[in-house]
C-alpha cells in the first residue's frame, strides 16, 4: 500500500494519501509541489519540503519516541511525504483527529475516496481540499484557543480584582499587584511607581517596588523628581501608554529615554517595555506600572514579539483595578491616621482636665497590649485557647487609650481634688481660725484698755486675761494643725479623727457674720475620710467616669473590628469577684481584654510618679499588691503571673 502525507513541523497534523500509485505518479506529485502547480492554499511564508520514505520513517519513529526535531530558521515548514511504507498509516492512526485522509480503497477512516482509478488532477484537487481543511481547522483551533485564553485571563483578572479589593495592607497589596501583573503579562519583571506630594510645588515619583524573576538584587525605595524625561514620569504626567519593542532603540527625538543604569549594574538586558498609568475612579493618575520583557508562552524565553494589543488591554485593566485598590488602601490608611489623631487628641483632652495623670493612658495601653501579646504567645492556663489577631490588638489598644475618656463628664473640682478639701475651702477655714485668733487678741487689748488699771497694764503678760487669751490662741493654732493634717489624703490617724470632733463643736465669736460653727457638716465628713481624699459621694462621681466612657464611646460609629472598644474600656474597673464597678460584674461577664487592662491600670496607678497626692510605690511592692489581688480572687491569677514572669512592666520601667 502506498501513502502520501502532509504534516507541520511538529508532526501533529497530517495529510495522508492512501492508495496504490507508481513512481511516475509520485514524480508528478513531487514536481507539482516544487512548481506549485497544485495551487495549494499555503501561506507565502510556508516552505514546502519533499522528503523521502526512509527519512519520513525515521521522523515518525522519532515522533513516537518523543524525539521530535524542530526545524531551523524562521519559516514554517510543511512536510509533504510520498511513501509506500504501510506502517506509516498505523502510526498516524494514533492521532487521527488531526489527519485528513485521502484513500483509493474503501477505508472507513478516509475523508475523501478517489477510487481505484484516478488522475493526478483528481489527486491534486483532493490534496488542495485537504490542505484547506487542515488550515481552516488550525485557524478554528487557534480561535478556540484564543477565546479560551481570553476567557481564562478575564476570569483571572476578575479574581485578581477581588483579591486586590480584599487586601487592606498597602505593602502586601502592591506586592500582589506586581506578582499577578507579571503572570497576566507573561513577563520577566515589573515595577511600580506612586505619585507623592502631588498637592505641593515639588511633586515626586516614588519608585515603590520592583520584581524580577531572572536576577536577585537589593532594592530600596527611591524618590525622583516628577518630569517627562523618564518613562514612568512621562506616563504619569501625560497618561499615555508606552509599548516599546526595544528600550535600547528609542529615537533621540523623544522627550523620554530609557535609563540603562540598572542593566549596567546587574547585567540584565531590558528589551520590551509596557508602561501604563494607574488611573483611579476619579480619572486621576496615582501611579505607574511598568512591565518588562514579555516571555514567549511556549518556550519560556524572552521573545521578540513584545506586548500585543490584547495583552496591553488586559494589563491596562489590571492597572485600573490596582489604582482603585491602592486608592482604597490609602484611604483606609488615611482614615486610620485620622482616627489615631482623634484618639491622641482625646487623650490629650483628658489629660488637660486631669494633668496629674498625664501619660497614664499611654502607659496603660503599652502594658495592656504587651500583656495581651504575651498571653497570645504563651497560651497559658484557662486562656490557652485565646488568641489575639492584629485587629483585636488594635481594638485593645484603642480601648486602653480611651479607658478614661469619661473623665470629661466628671465635675472638675472632684476630678482634680488632691486633698480632702478643695484648696479654696481649706484656705477659707484656716483664715476663719486666723480671724478668730485676731478677734481674741483685739478683744483682749480692748478690755485691757477699758480696765484702765496701771498695775494690770504694767504686768499684762502675767494677767489672767492674757493667760486666758494665750490658751485660746494655742487651741486655735492646734485646730489649724489638725485641719492641715486631716486634710491630707493619707491614712487618717485615729487621734486626728478624734480631734476633728473638737473643731466640729467649736463655736465662732458672735460677731462672726458667716455662721457660728468653725466646721460645717460637709467639712467634717470630708476631713473624716479615713483613706484618700474623696467622700463616698465624690468617689461615686469619680467612678461614674466609666459610665460616661461607655456612653461617649458608644456615640462613635465603630467598625466591626473595633466594635468592642466601648465595652472593653468601660469594664476595666470590674473585679472577678463582683466587687468592681460600675456593674459589679463577675468573671464570666468581664471581657478578657478588660481583665488584662485592670492589671495594667492598677499597676500604673501604684507606680506612677506624677501623682502629687501620693508617693509612687516601688515596683516590687506594686507587683506584690497585684499578687494579693489575684490571690483574693479580684484579678486573674494567670494574667498576673504572666505580667510578672514576662516582665511586661518593663515596657515602661526599663
């Protein structure tokens, strides 16, 4: 049996003639191919090669064993085979979908049946039909492949858009833009530039990130003047797209030129460049994407075709998606910065109302987040399954910074009360005693003069009137001393507490116009406070700051990630045994973050050196107090142990 076949350079498509013909007919076919008398629909850039049976057999064997040879040169090669080897048909049968079979025998696999007697003209026509069929089939397959590729790329672009929109971290976002862009663009390298200081007289182009699959090198961000002399600068200023086939062959008449310094320093060779503007939804250019050296999809080598129009359109869509995603990320960062400023301003406002606790909120935030991080890392005790994400740590930090925000709702004279009496009231009482002393002396001298007794005047210092006055003056001086001692916020001595009754019972001179008693009931109650400076009513006023904190913070439209800030901040004075305030919550109802903050708040209150009404407690004693609170069931034992063992307190005291 004799056969004639046509195949492309990879032997993947074949045109076979199956039939008996003599060598004369084969020579006619050979001559017709060489003279192109068959008028086959073959493109001009296709070279037709006539090969012998032995060579064809060898190529088939090489093909079967995976040793295909790629023709040299840039032309496509179409191989026309005239042979009588029966094995060829059975070999081709392995890939019949890519065959067009012409037969002179009844063959169920044939596409055209010529019959036993046929002319060269009939054969030529059949071969022409076969060629056209295969070329059309190839075009259809290519179209289907292009459609499938475009569909896949559009799907990938959509998936990339979703991925970009969900990424909030700007650095991770930019890395993802370049990584996915290089995949879509099938290129070796990519770079990303951002426009900065655009509202100033000196706008800059920030070389933010670059990736290269071929070489490794150290990269640092750089700022460049925004001019049209660089490729990225030109695109940023004009919004034009630059699709450059060879970066080294740019005409000198262009305003921009390729900077070869990177290639010289690294030995890399930049060829094709696609430079795209990143335009946001406001049609404002926020940056530039630059894709470098398109790679041949089949050979994975840098090709010469550059970036096609379809590839350019695809990457331009990515650039637009990236611009919107970057815009959103920067907007989130700006909102974050704005909120950080609001929190800092709020803390400043709190401290301006209560200057003696300056720095307290920031220290509590440091201690609280530090302890939370240690608990997350160590996984100890009943909280071994508790973890804190970055968002949760941020929530804890904000709650810590704003935990005393409600102090803006506390009466100022109570908030700033350093002693048991307001300074003005204490001074008034001291002056009141001083007035009484002056009155006694004045009355003595008036009476001494009224007596008009020379002997009495001569010896007035030993007279009973003087001694009586002196005794009264000493008592009043003692009252002043008692008043000043009782007014201090330290622990009230029992003797001083008893002596306060004398001040309460003391009656002013009848001539005093503002009441008869030295102390009012309120003065007496304030001075009788055994510890600290606040009366029960004033302490309740101070404790109400957590209620105000929750009420005020609930007015802020928190995001879902920060929604727990009001409750966490308002619960930092709760105790595990229910003795805390404002709600008297027990352990199960207290947020974990609030339990952590309670330890931080107590420790800082004990060790703070900025409280004028008390001395700072030594660190060792403060830690012992925390241990006692934990052993008494008021603070979490695991948390206190971690606070001490991990030396969280050294975040400030170092």
